[in-house]
C-alpha cells in the first residue's frame, strides 16, 4: 500500500491531554514553592487602567493587573429603543467565547452611561492551610488551590456594596468579616486609579475635538 506523504503519521502510543495539564500545574506549584518569599496578603497588585482605548466603540476600557489578568471591554449606547414603552431599559450583552463576565463598569462610564457611581471589584482567596489568611487579588495558581473564594463590588463614592459572591471553607464568620474588610479596602485603593483613567480619556477627547 503506497504511503500518503500529505499526512503526518502519529505516534503508536499517546497520552490524554489531562495528564500533561496536571504535570504543568505541579511544575508551576513547585516553582512557586521554591521562589521568593510569599507576598503581603494585603498588598494590591500593580494596576494599569486606560479608558477610551477603542475609537470604534462609544466607550471602552482596558485593565491589566500584575498577576497577568488582562481585560478589554467595549460599550455602545445608550440609545432610544425602537419599541414604545414607558421607562424600560433594554440591555444587550455580547462577549467572546473565551472572555470573562467582569470589568464593564469603566467602559460604561466612558460611554457616558449614567450611573450612581463607578463600581470597583476585588477578589480574594484563602489557602487550604488551617491558619492561612485571606489573600487580596490572588493569582491564578493561588485561586486554583484556594479553599475559599470571595468577590465583591463596591460603589466607593456612596460607600455601598453592590455585589458579594463567596463560597468554600473560609473559617468562622469573623474570618469572612475580615475578608470583607480587606476587599473593601482594596476597592477604595483602586478607585482613584480608575477615576484618573476616565479623566485622561475625557482630556484626550477634548484635545482631539
């Protein structure tokens, strides 16, 4: 039987992809355990935020954290609905299959959507060790090994919590309360950075007009 040179012959034996994924995760954990000293659990990761990045969108925002998280969001609107109706607000959300569901408040503010305040979010995780403390803005390996997770959103100017989502073995109620205080402090510290990004975007628009 003649060989088909257009095809690449695969190996006679193979391993499932899950095997290599577990090995990569173990190598990553070993590198972290042999690396530098653990970071301050109350420290915020470096944050870069820029509003008005996409000229094709009415509002847009790009946020990058030192842990490797990168989020780009675009917003269009508001505009009047074609269907008559008193006081109805219609929202349409679209996202890429690989994209997450957060970090849209900055893009909505850049688009000129009226809001009570700019929502700021913070994530926390708690390692599985018995006496471990909560970690602010965990990296992906830290979040993957976490025994408990907490995410909250704050309206800083109103000092009002707009969302709380948590679960896992986070300890007694006092520990959860400590995590909430840590997350609220993180949101307040991020707020000036996001406000400055909106101000710079408005200044760029005024200069281009």
